[in-house]
C-alpha cells in the first residue's frame, strides 16, 4: 500500500533525512525552499538593494545555492543583485571541468560570472603547490588561499556579502574538528550563520540547517546541472575522518547533526582564556591575528622554497614571521635612506 505524503495526502516518494517524514516531490520542494527562506528572514541575512556574490564551484551545494537564491529572490522579492563568483585553484582534471559546469549555470540562471585564479592572485596553482609540499598539508594551503580569494573577488565586484553553500553537515564536521584540535577561537566562529568584521565583506550560510542528503535529493529531483567528481587532493584531508564519524552518528540518530551545531553555539569560553585579537595584515591588508595573515606566511614559505615552515607548530611560523619582519624592516630602511639622500641632493642644489 502506498505511503501518503504527510502534507497533502498524495503518494509519498521520499523520506526526509532530517525528520523521517514522508513527502511527495512537490511538498518536498516547497518545504525545502520555505525552510531556507525562514532561515534567511529570521537571521536578517540580506537587505534590499544589496549585491550578493554566490560562491560557485559547480558542485551540488553551490549549484543548489545558486538555484535557491535565484528562486527565492524572485518569489519573495528580496530585491538582491545576484552574481556568481568562482575560484580556479589550478587543479588539472578537476577544477577545469567543474568550471565548465559553472559556465553552464551562468546561462541557466542568467547571472553574471567572475572567475579568479590562484595563479593570478598568488602566482601559484594547487598543482604546483602539491609538487612542493606533497599530499599531506595541501588542503590547509587551499583552504586559506580560497577564503581570501573569495573575499578579494567579492571586493573587486563591489559586493556587499558573499553566500556559500556550507550545509549543516559541513558545520557539524567543523565543530567536531575544532573540538579535537582544541581550537577555541574557530569553534566560536564556525557555527555563526554570518561572519565578518567591521569593514570586511560578510559571509552568509543560508544552508546552515540544511542536511547534505536533502540538498542531494533536491538537486536530483530538480535535475540540476552539477559536477560530482571529488577533488583529487581531498582523500587525505583531516575533515574526512570527522565526516565518517558524523555519518555513523546520523545513521543512529539523524538529529545528531543539528544537536552538534547547537552544542557548538552554546559552548561558553572562560573569561580568563586569551582569545586572538583581529587586526590586519601588514603586507596585504587582509584580516589577521598576527603581523602577517596566513596566506602571506604560506606564500613566503613557498617563495623561499620552505613551504612546510608555514604549517604546523607555531615555532615554524614564528621563524617565517621573523625572517619576513626583518625583510620588511630592511625595505623600510632602504626607503628612508633613499628619502634622506634625495633630500640632501635637493639641499645641495639650492
């Protein structure tokens, strides 16, 4: 006997991973879209007239995000100017193929598209970086460079905010990773639906409470055009262990994903714990908690032929900071010296 949809009584064709409710296809679409709309409205993520950059990789999350943002913007009259922003990390056989999907999405959703590459921003591709460092720490480099590249791209496009396809599973995984690493500073930020310091472009996560399985189901039933191949450098990523653990928990108790996010939100930090103070990088002006941001430290290590100095223990990073600070001081001294010589020459002329 067919199972009825809990919303309309018609024949159900799926069971929601989040709450196990049986729904027909049309009711699933409606509930999925409305829940994301409620998340956007209850958290005041956007204001009419804002220009929003959608982080587009061609994968399921970003493709569904572009589709949903376009749909809700039209349906609820958000009044947003939407555009796609893609980052080309320079991964042969992966990113070049996925960017073709993004280009098709641009035509399908009639949205402007901007593509920025690591090569033009940093002078390196991920393929070249992996040749230098191997497969162990490549995701660390890529994550740091990608976050900054999105911010730079959004600034170039004069966007007010960036939206990313981070879903509930991603955030729960990050909570677990930060707990295992004892990273209190990141634990406080990773559960925020909107992040961004004063003067910087805010990042929003409309999919914060949306399960990954439901995003896949939505993309499948809607027959959306997305890229499915996994990054060739990601199998060794530390996140993979957190993901496996989370999937095992979800099988036992689907609510576990939301509960982990809630736990991350509710964790309190003792007053005596010293938190990093956010400032700006002396070299590039990007947000940082040290003299130089992580991207600049990593680039310094790569350009010096010592890339692994920029990851791991603080003592290694301090070594690069010391070398770079000496370099900056030396450059400043040269500039001051040139100014003095110029002033003396001008004085002699008169």
